[in-house]
């Protein structure tokens, strides 16, 4: 007997036998629901046999038969009513469990988010993408009406989405492109580190989305509910359907603040801050400039995260301010890193270690933040030793800068586009999906082993634009992405270690070493970060001007 747990209320199973009911009761179930009509199979027990055995085991039993492949809206509604009224947990079964999980999924529509329904079904071993539009339509069968058709649909209007849209239009101005994003605002997120040190004003890092989108794109201001790659369609919340010839997926990633117990309740107060949020970066600066003594903690969660250097950038800039203010010796600084190294590219570690030593910061590797008690000003870390054993560590703090855990957005993780870890599954060179040939992805959401930075998106956008247009017959030649990413490590106010690297940690400096030696702190690199890169972002990258980002072509043939 195989039982597949969906949640605390219900599990589903393939056909059960009357002899299984005692064990089902022992497992804690209170109700069984049969969704298989009597007589469907020669080896199938009749429901009255199951019902009799259920009564003897002290279980309630319900008969809600559904013909295979014909789950109606009414069937799902009846299942929902029966489950709501039944003693729980319940076990629903049919021949394979598929009808039962389909009934449950449709009955939960409108009660829980679509990604949560899909994820619970997936975890139980069932793929519900065949009925995803019905779930999105509150469990009811929708019409097949299409709300829009486009040459290219781009999901996400962040750095990656706008860059690829602009690069496409620069090459093929006649393209019919739609960009899907529910946001009103576009942020220059690389600037938030400097907001947290009082260098930038937060308002300088924000613009309306409408002002930075290319004029020729159609902006669909909506959230994506699901993907239907078999029919070249994107399903929006509200069950609107958008069809495409080619799809580009780049919605960024999800900052999972809730994964740290107590964090959401204390952000922005009690000395708890983060430069990973627009409204909190100014609070970081407020804490830093007012601190004169005490304990300051800085955290980094397990990889992958966007801009892997940002957690320690906050530490360096804070420590530099305290050093300049003459209070550094009265402040205890610790960098709690869930990983085992300071920085993933070893060539940059010596320069960074000099600043760690200069500021007297302690490095606490393999320590992952799991909980915060803001009012008590205590943080809790799981420390993992070489054998994988975990120990809970408690640390008091006066200030803590938190980098939140990060993952792919929910609607991506449960989609057919995702790999086992939840990221969009692409060829790391062409950025084309490994299964669906007319789908591409770039930015933080895809699974190529590169650093998740805006500089990476700046390089990826032209690569995707070139390869997509080659596939459409509107360009010649294939471009490869080399994994380039840049992380300007702000080690002190006025100096930066400009880390530039590609796949495998290969150094890919964008400037000659006599101008900027990327392995050493540089004032010119600071000037680049503070004065040059912001206008390059707004006026070049988002406008389709590929300054130092034009891709070289590998071979003049269709992408494989």
C-alpha cells in the first residue's frame, strides 16, 4: 500500500484493498474517500467491501466516483464539500491517485495560492499542469479565449527583462514584444549597498517602471500564474492567457524573509536591518552612524544568492565608518557565513582578508541564521561541523545586518521549466531552455553556475537577443555567455576590489591591469561604482546600448 501525503488534512493513494483499512486507521487516518467507480477494473474491490472494512476499523467512508479523465467542476465541488465536513486526516484513492489529487487541487482553488497547490501535488508525486488553467480559474473550466499573441513574451521587467527587450528591439525594431510584470517601480538594486553607507540617497535608486520600459513593448501589468509550454502560452492570474512564439523568462528570485523565524516581525527595528530591501537600506545607515559600542553581526545564507559579495560589503563599509569615527575598537564585528569560504573566487580572498584583519572582524563559517528575537536582541545560528552535525548557537547583538535566504519564485519552482532545485533549466552557454527550444532565460532565475549580479544580466541580455533572433531567422550567428559576473567589493569608502570573473572562477577583467588591478583595492574602481555605473545602467544597459557587452559570435548557425 502506497500513501502519498499532500498535507496534514489529506493524503492520496492508488487502489487500496479491504485488508488495508486496519493499517490505514493505525496510521492515524479518520476518513477514506473512494473516487473510483465500481467495476472499473476486474481486480478492483467494490466500495461496499471498503466501506464495511472501514467501519470495522472506526473510519468514515465516502463514495465519490469519477470516470477516468472526466473530472467535472461539479465533481471537484462535491469533493471539496466532503473533505471539509469529513474527520481528518483523510485518505482519498482511485486507480493511481491521479483523480483524487486532481479533485483536491481543483477544490482548493481560490483557497490557497496556485503555486502552493502545484507544489503540494508535486511533492506527493503528481503533476497538475494539465489542469492548471482550471485551478487558476477558481476550479472552474475556463474558455479557450486568448488575451494576446506576441512574437516574444518576456516575463519580468527587472534588469534582465528590460535589457533583453531593448537588445531585441535594437536588432529587430519590428518585433511584437510583451513584457509581463505587476510592479509599478523599477529599482537600481546595486546602489542599495551605498545607500546603507550614506553615499547614495535611496530615492536615486528608483524610477517608475513605465519610464524605463522600451516604448515599443506592450506592458502587461499582471502576475504570472503558470506556464503552458506545450501550447506556447503563459497563464496570468485571473486565468488570462497570453500566447507567444518565443518566451524569455527572467522574473528574478524570491527573498525568503520568512525562512528565518522572527525576522519579518523585527525588520526595520530593534537594530535589525538589510540592504537587500529598498526601504531598509536607509535604516542600515542610521544604525551604523549612531553606533558607538557593542556587537554588530553580519550574515550570509546558503548559496545561491544575488550579489554574493553584498553581505560582506555591508560589513566592510560599516567597519570603515566606525574606524573613521574612532569607535572601531569598541565594536565587536562578526561575519556569520553559512558557507565555508569568504568569497567563492579565491584570487580575491587575500585582498579581502587584509580588510577583515584591519577591521578586527571575526569570521564564523558554516553558521546559518535560522531565527531572530528582535526585542531580546538575540540571533540564533545553526553551526554545521565537518561531519554534518548541527549545533544551535545563540548570539546577542546591538545591530545585525541580515542577508535573507533566497530561492526561485514560487510560480517558477513548480513549473515545467524548472530543474530539480527549482531554477529555470538552461544551457549555460546559449541560455536556451534544455527542453523547450523556444524558451530562453537569463538573470537571477536561471540555473547557469554564474554569479547572480546586474553585471551578469548586462552580458546575458545581448546573448539571448542574438540567439533568439537567429532562431527566428532575423539574425546570423550564435553567441555564447562565458559566465561573466562582476562584484564591486566595497572594502572601504573610496576603494573597491573589482571582482570580475566567469565560469569556474576564471578571471575576466574588463580593464587592463595597469588601469584597474581587479585583485587589489582601487580608487578608480570606486569612481566606476559611484559615478559611472549608475548612468550606464539607466542610459545604456536599459536602452539597448551594449557598452562592453556586445556578444561575440561562436558560429553562424541555428542554436543547438
